[in-house]
């Protein structure tokens, strides 16, 4: 079992992509502690435009984990990558048209 922290916010489609790829690329079950950043000014300042951010038990952070190649490299460094799964991972979902960021939150236009 792998325990990770995911800094996220409500409606984050990139966070959903990261979770999807994490489930398919990991060698073991992943338990995520989801931390909502919108309710905390310090977390908004630190992670607002960076989410999703995945953090392991040692505090090592991964940005852009919704990109399968980035996530796979991060998992491989820790010995958690199921290598055969990388070949079958779907391409990431593209950003919706008209989407924009405001204070670290994504909105559809």
C-alpha cells in the first residue's frame, strides 16, 4: 500500500486525471489524503497555480503528475511503477476550451 498526499481543489479535472493515471501505473494500492487548498490562504499561496501536487511520505513533491510520463518517472524513482501499464496509459485529456485560472482555481468560460 502506498500513502500519498494530494493537494487539490473542488472540480480540478487535472487532479482527476492524476488519480486515474496513478491507479493504473502504481504497483500497489494507493491511499490518497486529499487536502483542499481553497479553504487555507497559505495553501492557496503555495499550491494555487500548481495543483495537482502529489507528495510522498518524505515530502518530495510532484507537479504535473497528470502527465503520464512525469508520474511514471516519479513512481519509478520510488520503485512504485508498474512498467507494463505505461504502454497502455491513455493520452491526457485536453484542457476544456474557454477554461481560465483565477486565484488558483480553474473555471470554464
